């Protein structure tokens, strides 16, 4: 190959190439004209490797390294965890970003026997947090939201249970569990309908209430969403139900929303049955699920415990009748009763505004009989039951205890979770009634006066890092979940102003308001009205429609990040001394090594150093001890490591390990 052609391929000059070749181990002379093709390929490889080393050196000189004077050299600053004098094992696991079974196992190894909802003191929790790489700080760091009507719901359940005139009633069963574990598919199998196919992304977006018949007995079912944004809706389902079905996928095991559902079930004191679903799938392991349940003190009956477990395949319809038999058995043991002769009282489990029907609410009647023509009061709203429809959307004249019905004729959409009571409405109630849709308190943008004295203040406000939103949803429960999740995305330096929120389709006024204020319009499970569609072509307002809640949240989260100025910080970890190289290929390398200085975590990046000079960079794909994958390896411990992104390792090399964090620029 001609030297000039080789220089062109390496994007350099002939003179510079010939000058640098001796330093790379190729002494071809300063007057060389041609080079052997095999030698040329070797030169290309060495040249690329040298260029990579120079880039790494330059990066090392300009990098931002995290500093903390209070920490030993090489250790990352510890994230602070706020907690009170006592904390439950479940809450501690969430703060430590670890699985509950893993934390329970860790506590057992250290002589502490604690189940999911048992509390540990601050001193114990702080030691555990230290071992997990966190720093515990005494104090709540914030207060928990008290859900509207929660105490009233619990009191209503007590009144029903102690009613002396009670008659047997159908059980209300809530189906809970992790997303995509088959809750809606189970109800689909029970109802012989196809609801799952109608849910966006196969994920339940609302609470559904349905009834089914088994052995000539009626059972009322509540389906709750599994996605983490719908946590409030899952809790609401737990508050109104008598029995819970906890559904766990046999091929997936216990997951975050599964553990959260268990927490809700135990908090509400609900008897429950575990349905181990997807037993027909490859990789299904029923014993694994039972083992994970046992680790959180929910020992299955066939293992000597009290937890009822029923293997099922909702998709194939296997085990459904056995599951329903167990539900009816639990219902018989609970002796569920209610008086149908009293004035009706129930809980709102869903609410929305329909273009053809107006405000519509789904109520689960708990006591008494709700009839067409009854006057009802629900929180701040009221109305007359002009029509009642069952879960099939068929008209009915009355609804007895444990029956879910849609009620038409309300003056406004009520809050989900509020109590419906049948009582006469007088004029004073009509005047006091407030029509509002707000569910979650969020800071609203104050109107700026139009006089000249406030012009400068208005300009300053517009220049701030502010994200202004207009949010519309189809039903009130989804709006509540969406607004609560949006609130979690807000930052002190990037406030989110909710200019308007409501139910129903996006209208012409929404688009006009968005254009005037620079707001982004988000529509969940709604469409644009005909007038809004025409206006959208002419206006510059940004409109985002979706039928899946986390698509909206991801978009808002990405917008919040655009306001934040960040820089990449290297957080130093320990070093790995290469003891032996087992595999060294382009796709991956496997080495045996010893940790020097601090600790190493799986997924960390590394810089390959040889005789004090950087050679390459890559990522630790996996760490192993005793041939088992581990999350981290501490100082002085030998381990195996599977590496990617680099090759050419030699015994005696040092891997300087670090992680990269995006931190806000002050």
C-alpha cells in the first residue's frame, strides 16, 4: 500500500504518519513510499488504539470528579435517607431500592426476624442503610397524603359488619397484583368477555366493577390497574372490597406492585387468595413463587402455612372454578351481611363526564337499595338518580348491596372514593353545592394584572424555568392518578403549573388558552372536539394525546430535564487488579481479579490502566462470587468479572472503576 494512501485513510499527513510510526513500534524509515498490506493493517489497528488512548487521556484531564472532604479517597458520597424513629421493612426496602425478600433475608442473617409490615427502630435501620451504601437521617423528610374520605370508608365498612338487620350479600372481590401479571385476563376468563384487548397497551387504565355467577351465587369483582402511577386507585380498591385475589405470574414472581398490593391488603385487613397465574408459560415455576411468599411470612397451605394458593392459567381458563370456590369459601367464613331495607349508601369507584349523558359515576352499593328516582348527596355534589345501569350497561330499576351501577342525573362528577347517601335535597344544599373537578392540589399560575405597573413582573415570570400544562382525561380516577404522578415530577427549580384540568375532550377554549399561555395540552384517553381540530391547524399550541399514562409522564419528565443544566460527574469507586484472563474477545472478556481500595458495583465503568497509562475504557457487565452474580464486591475480595467495551487485558493490569452521574450545575 502507498504510504500517502495509508495516511489519507488514517486522516493524517504522510509526514506525521512516518514521524509517529517508530513510537508505535513500526520503524519503516522517514522516506518510505510503500508499505506491505499486512503491515498496513497492523498499523491501522495500532493507530486506532493510540488515538483511543489519547482521547481517554484528554477526557481524564477535563473530567469532573465528585469531591467530598468527609469521605475517604475513592468512596462515593452517600445518598441521604430520611426516616422516622421507626420504619416498616417494606418502606425501608423501597428507600434502599432493593427487593423486600432480599432485605428480609439480610435481616435474618443478622439475627433480626422481621416480616413485611413489622417495624425496625432508627438505629437498626441506619446500620442497614449504611451497609447498602446510604446515610440515614432522622426525620420524615415530608408528610404523607391523607386520602379524602379514607376514614369515612373504614367507618362505613364497620357499620355494615355490625348491622343487626343484615342479610347475606355477595362478596366484593378486588383483583390486585403487578402490571401484566394477568388481572384483567383473569376477569376476562370469568366474565367470558374480552376486556383486556380493549385496554391500551394491555394495561388496565381504570377501576372496573363487574359481576359473575358461580354455583348460583353472585360475586362482585373490582379490577385495579397495576402500573405504579395508579397506586391511589389500588388502595381505593382495597378499601371497598371484602376479599382480595392477589395474582402473581408463575414466570415472574413477586414484583414491586405485588409487594405494594400485599401492603394494601394487610393494611386493610382483607382476607385474600393468591392466584399463581401463567402456569402454562415456559419458565413457569410455582414453587419459586411459593418460596418468595414464604420469605415474607406468607406460607402456602400445602407448605404448612395459612396462605391459600391456587395455580391457574387465565389465558386457557385452567383453575378458574377452583379459584372461585376458594373465594366463596373465604366469603362464607367471613359471614358477609348487609341490610337492603335501609336508605342506600355506597362508594364512588369511578367518575367521568359523558358527552351524551353528562356527569356519570359508578357506585358500589354497600348498604340499602338504590332506586331510580332517589335523591343522592355525594360530597360537594348532589342529584337525582334519573337512570341506573349495571356493569353490562343495561338499565336496571334498583341496585342492592354489593352491586355496582352507573348513576345518571348528578349535577357534577363527584370525587372518586366519596360516599353516596340517599337523602332529600333542600334549597340550602343546592346553593352550597360547589361544582368542581379538582382532585389533587397543585400550584396554579396566578393571573397577572394587565396594568403597566405589572409588565416587568410578567416578563420576569415568563423567563423562569416553568412548565405550564393543561390536562384533560376521560374519567376522574385517571385524572387523579395522572395529576398525582405529574406532581412527583416537579422540582424546586422547575415548577409545574397546572393551568387547567378537567374531564372530557379537548375543546377550542383549551387550545386558545394553551397558545396564549405557552402551555402544553395533554389528553389522556380523550380526543379533540371538531372545533378544536379545526383550530389546531391554525394555532401553534402543542397537543399530546395518549391512551397509556406512562407515555404522558415520560414526555413531561423529558421536558422537565430540558430546563435543568447538568454536567457529567465521575464518582470514583475502587480498583480491580487483574489476576487472570480467562477470555478476551471483541464481544466480551472474562477475568479474575481482586478489589483494591473501596468497593466495586456491577454496571460500573472502568478505565484500563497499564504502567500508569490509560489503555482502554469499558463497562463491568457482571460481577461474580462463588460463581453467583452479585451486585457489588467489597475491598480485598477476589471475584470474577465479565467485561464489555474493551479487550487486550493482561495480568497485572489495573481497572480504575467509576460511575457517571448527571448533576445539576449550580
